């Protein structure tokens, strides 16, 4: 079965092409059949391949399939080829599985949109690009997928192109992530120039042989790759694009800006873990970036009104957890959290989509409320997803993955009690903003009437993802064991005075505190929340957090405005002034010389005489 | 003989087109179309043959040659030769020539015969430039391609056509004259050392020059090619010429005339003056990244759609210059790849802009917006070429630019960083263009016709070609790789830097 690997990528790609070329002439039924089933078939093949991989493991627990040589110049010879190991297998399973449910949901959600076939073409292309990124056996092909998902993100955020605000958000996403991509591109040059190959496994092998731990080149290469990773995964300082990305259709937010694409950075760091292990400074940066992001984004999530923006900041924060895990060397924990996060965050977004549609495109959580009875499916989806996100002990998947990370933040070899504390504060914030959302949206008085209720195509994905968000934690042990075929196990250094159980207890307390505060402020005494924002300090803090700590303002002032200014003042190309200057000079001298053409013979005679004298003088005296 | 036909066919077709115009306005179009197709077929045949020649391990890089004595007294020959590089340039000439004929089908309504005469003679001149192995013949072809372009802009151009045409002529003629002086200087110096009068490329390759002479003569060549390429700050003729020319003129300017500058650098400057060229490498690299960045920022600032695309050419050709002066296989092959892909993607963008202007009678982006609503397929195609232009992996331009950057990285990390930022800047202008023209609300209430079958026939093959070049560029890379290795060998500096690793 494993030879079918290429089909996993090829089927969505082919479907995307067909939809792009012929989609506008097909009926919606055909578009649906093609767009949804392509991902379904891809998911089924992925499962078959996975079964094959587990039951009859290939040599070295990795399978390579090379389709053709892409470019061959001197020793630069990247292939179009796929590499399947435990890491990429887990990733593609989640992407195709979650991707399929989101596509099914979209079939109903987008049914009455005028760009129906365009939407599915983009979505299919996105899945194909994401799978290319995950399966690529060399960094150049990975980069192709990497840019491909960035492109699809741009296309889908700006899907409703008539509103210029959507276009702005789309361009912002593409450009900000491309800033990171540029760093990554330079990393590719550095790695190729050092080792003469683009194959990821060869690169890692040679790097561990030739580079000493902590060598400058290793740190530089790791940091450049990290630059790409923070761009795609919306981590500090390039996190600014993700909240705006919510301008796209909600299934897009679920698929791209929550479940899959934004975790590409996590994948790349995990994929090149050997390199990061050689560069402790870079790995520490990963942990620091993750910690800072999870706190900052958690605070911002507390202040947002837009239901999707709350979830967006929550995504940024949760990916911060994954980065923290990678940074301390808890590689498998990061991937585990990626998986559970994909389930519950897709669930939350799809639930949010159902709510927004039901309330006729209402996004503000302060104009929702009391929807528990009106939209039971969305309520249960949100409750389960929210509990999993907050990490409700024992019964939710999020609990297992998040606590593994928090525990690793202290106990791992590169861990530190400081990271553990950050993780705990993050847990408190997570619980606070999650339950704030739930209490505001589903409890209290009904504020906006419900006009539409989700049908089967939207309900089934919600139910499936809800089940996964609960039982996903059960696979913890086998999954971690399986991932160790590709990733090193976490080296436990132990934590003085702390055990995993105690850590879990503290985390549960953090959750409960958050829950209680949210209950107090957003359900029982809502006036408290208003009072907190009303006092001067609260207002400043609220405004600051609401504006994402002022990053947008900073970039706008420091980068965007100067660039626009430079472009504007030189619109007519100052260099051309030089050449038009020559032309003017020529013209002017012609006019001056023209004055001498008087038609008076005596002037001409005088001119000839003076000229002769001058030349004679020159001849005599030189 | 085939090489001669490649030039003769368009020359004859041009004459016929002019003559037959008195009977019918359709006839010149069909004649030109037939000539372009015929040339394309001939080039493909040559390419097939070259494939077998490479496979057979041919000792020479010249797949085909024609060498007739023209003026024996002065050592002037009619010497044509084709290697991988000129073959691909020839292919590009035929493809874009064909597209130019097709895209002028409804746009040109005045003096149809004379238009096609100019178009065909220009193509003949360009083919001559890519084929000539005799410097006298080269200069002859160089002039042959410029004069018809002058008429094309001056007669069928837009509002400021006379200004643009004269500017174009002054820039290219002055720099061309400098090249003529340099050619003659080389000719006489070669005579002084060997006692033989010759304009033959092969003979002059071994010319013994003093370093001082080599520098000055190279400068003459370089200036002519730098104006064509164009190298910032010699680019200012380009934005005017591109935006005022008729569509076919813009396509050929961007797709082919600019490439003759790069071709000249590759064919003449590097092999004839290796030492001097090596000396100016730092300057060339700095000018290259300056061009990349400056072109991108200028493109971002424009509101005239054609000017925007014109400035993107400045940026992309900066990559070509960067690759050429990287002195390694990555850079050189990347440069040629960029030349080909830029010809296709920018050519296609000019065709689309021209088609848009034909429909809306404006190039002002402030008067556009929301066109996706009325012309979805047209907009999708434009988006595709905008993406190619911003270097999206999987499309041809990326392969070229990636290789160029990889080549430049071997020389200087700093230069590469700035050039990579240029790719980032390409995102800015390409997305801005898509936004201003196709996205947003259709405020001007345009109701336009979507891609016609004729336009689809032009655009679809170009989309396919860019995808092919992006995903499986190897046949193309293989075609010109021997020529590039030969070039490095002739430049007597066998891949210095690249082998250091």
C-alpha cells in the first residue's frame, strides 16, 4: 500500500486543478462531490498507508518515494520525492482526517456562496500543499509546500474579495509570513552551501557529523529556519497576521488558521530537531518565543469581542505551548498537542461558524448570549471543545497534551521552573478566556434571534470532532511511543520538589481559578467586568491588549509608512531627472547658440576674426 | 541552412505582409502568423536534433553552424551558430513572436501591413542577434531589431508615443554606437597582435589584450548591454517605452529586447573579457541588487498598469545580472532560467494588460477595481502570472531566482540577503496590482468581455509552460548547461568560487 503515498498529495492537487479550470461550468453537486471526496479518498489512502506502516514497518521506519528529479545543477539535485516516517505520518493523518470533516462542513456552510467552486479549488489546493510540505523529502520541496499553503491562506482570507478590508488582511498574512519565509530561504542557502544537499535526512546526518554543538553556523541555520517557523506559526514577533486572517470564511479559519497550516512551523522545527539540538541557543530561543507568545496572546484573547478573534489569539497562544515544548526538547509532546489542538480548535471554529451563521453574521460575543437552548449542537461542541482547550482533567484530550508540555517545561533537560510557571499562567489565562467565551455566548439572556440552524453536513463533523476532542487523549501512550521512531524521547532531568501528578494538580487549580473568575465576571456579576475596564488602569491595559500589544502600530510606523512614503515621493523616478536634465541642457545650449545666428555679416566676420586669433594664440603659446 | 531560414522567413513574411496589405487587412496577419509558426517549428526541430547531439556526446557546443564569407577584404563573415543558450533564446523569440502576432489581431487596425512588416523584421533582427557569431553581423542584427521597434512605438503607441520612441532610440543608439567603437577597437587590436583582420567570434576569443585595453573595450560592450538589460540607473527609457508601446511592442521589449542585453553579456562580455569582467564583479553585483530593490519599489509606486509591469522587469533583470556575475553554474543557469521565465510571465502580463486596455481604454489602476466580478477567468489568469512574478515555487520564475540566489550566496551573503528582500518586495507589488485591479468593489461598474477564445489560446500555453518550467525544468536546464560550462571554461576561470567548497 505504501507505494500509493504519492496519491495522497496528487488527488487533492488534481481535484484543485480540475475545479480551477472547469469548476465554474459544473453544478454545485459535482463541485461538492469532487471537492469533498478528493480529501476523503486522500484520508482513506492515508489510513491504509498508516495501517501498512504500523503492521509491516519499512526498513529504518521510514519510506521514501522519489517521483522525479526536480532540478539538477552541479551538485544541487533536489527531487520531487516524499518521505514517510512516524512524524510525517501522524501529521498527514491529522491533516487529512480533520481536513475531510471541515470540507464536509463547508459543503453546507458555503452552499449559497457565488464562489462555491473557487472555494473548493482553493481548499483542495491548500490540503495538497500542506501534504507536500509534510511529506517532502528535501527542503526545497518543503519550501514549495510552505509557500503553497501561504498562497492558499492569502486566497482564502481574501476569498470575499469585494470588501477591501478582506484583501488587506489577506495581503498582510501573505507578506508577514513571507518575511519569515525569506529568512528560511537564506537558511536553505546556508545549509546547502555547507553540506551540498537538500535532502533533510542527509542534511541532519551530516550536520551532526560536521558541526560541533553550539557552532555559529548551526545556530545561524537553526535561527533562520526558526524565522520561517515563527512566520507561518504566528509566533512573536510575526504573530500579527493571524487575528486579521479571521476575515476569511469560517471553515478556512478552522482548517488553515487553526488546525493545520499554522502548525507548519512546529513541524519544521520538529523535522530538523537534530539541527536545533546542535544549536542550544536557537533551541532556547524557540522556548522563549513560545513562552512569550503564549502569555501575550492569552492576554489579548481576554479582551477581544469578535468570537473568531478570541479563538485566533487562543490559537496563537496554544502554538506557543507547542513551541515551548519543542524548545525544552519535549518533541513528541509538541506533536501530541498539535493533534489534540487540531481536534478541539477545528471543533471550536466550526461551532463558531454555526453560531455566526445562525445569528446572521454576528461576530461580537457581547451581542450573543443565551444560545444554550437555541443551538444545542453548537453549545455542546463549544463546551467540549472549550473544556479540551482549557484542559479539563481526565476526560478531555487537551488535558493530557497540555499537562505533558507543562510538566516537560520544568522536568526536561532544557527545562526550567520559569517555563513551568509561564505554562501555568498560560493555563489560567486559557481557562479564563475560554469560559468567558462560553458564558457570554451561551448563558444569560438571548440577545440576537436565531435565524438558521445547522443541517446534517455541518452537524456530523461537529460530532465527530467532539468525539475526537474527548477520546484523543487516550492514544497518548501509543502515540508517544510511535513518535519515538522519528523523534528523540524527552530526556527527563527531574524537577526538584515537583512530580507530574503535582504539576497536574496545580494545573487543575489554575483551570478552576480561571473558570471561577470567568463565572464571576461573565455570568454572575457582569457589571464586574465592565467596572474592571472602566477604571483608568484597566482601560489602558484593555486597549493595549486589545490592540495586540501595539505590534501593528509599531510595524505600521517603523516599516509600512516609511516604505509607502519612499515609494510615493519617488513615483516619477528621480533618476530620470538626470536624463531629462541632459535633454534640457542640450535644448538650452541650442537656444543660446541660436542667438548667434543673427544674419548680420559683421558679427560673423568678428567671430571668425576672434576665433582665428584664439587658435593662433593657442598654436603659438602652447 | 536551417539557421538562415530562421532569419529569412520573417524577413520575407514582413515584405509580403506589407505588400499584401493593399488587398486585405487580414492577409498580413495570417502571413505573419504562418511565418511565426514556421519559425517555431524549425526551432523545435533544431531542439530535437540538439537533444540527440548532446546524448551522442558531441565535442562542440555548436549544434548547427552556417559560415559564409561576406566581405573577405575586411574579414567579415555571415556566420551563424546555435548552441544551447541561443537555441533557447530563439525558442523564446518564436513563442513570443507568435504571441505578439496573435495579441495584435484586433488591437492594430491602422496600417496593418506596415505594422507586421516591422514586427517581422524585428523578430528577424532578434533571431540574428541570438545567432550571429561574427561581430559585424551581430552589430548589423542589433541595429536591425532596434529601428522597427522605434516605428512600432512611434506609430502605434499611446498618448506620449513620440517622446517614448525618441527616448528609446537615443538610449539604444548611443549605447549601440559605443559598442560599435568597441567592436572596431577589438578588431584592430586583434590585427595588431596577429596580423589578421577578422570579426569572427571564435578568433577574437583568443585575442591578447592589455588589461587597460580589455577594460575599455569591455566598457563599450557593457554599456550597450546594460542599457538594454537594463541596469539601474540606465533604465529610464524602459518605463516610457514599455508603457507607450502597443501590446506587441511591450511583449517583445520585455520578453526579448531586454534578453538581448543579458545574452550579450553571456555571449560576449564574459568570454571575450574574462579578466576585466571579473574585476567589475563587485560593481555589477551591487548594481544588480540595486536594480532588484529599486525596480520593486518603483513598481509598487506606479498607478499606470503598464509602467508597473515595466518596473517589475527592472527588478527581475536585476536577478539575471546577479546570476551572470556569480561566476558559477548555479548563478549562470539561474540567470538563463530567469530570462526564459521572465519572458513568458511578463510577456503574458503585458498581453493581459493590453487586452484590458483594449476593453477599458485606460491603464490607470485608480479607475479599475473589482474586475473579478465581471471577468473571472481573465482575473484568474492575471493572478497566476502575478504569482509567477512574485516567485511562487512550482512556477518557472522561482527556479531561476532560487538558483541565482544560491549562486550569489557562494559569493556574498550580504548581497544575497538584499536580493532575497527583493523577492519579498515583489510580493508587495504583485499583490497590490491584483488588489487594485481585480479585487475590491467594481466601483466603475465595468461590464467587460471575459477571455476570448483567441486570448485563451495565447494565455493557456503560457500557463502550462510556466508550470512545466517550475516543476520539471530539467530538459531546459540540460539544453543550455553545456553552453554554460563552456562559457565558464572560455572565461578561463573554471568555476572558481563554486568549487571551493
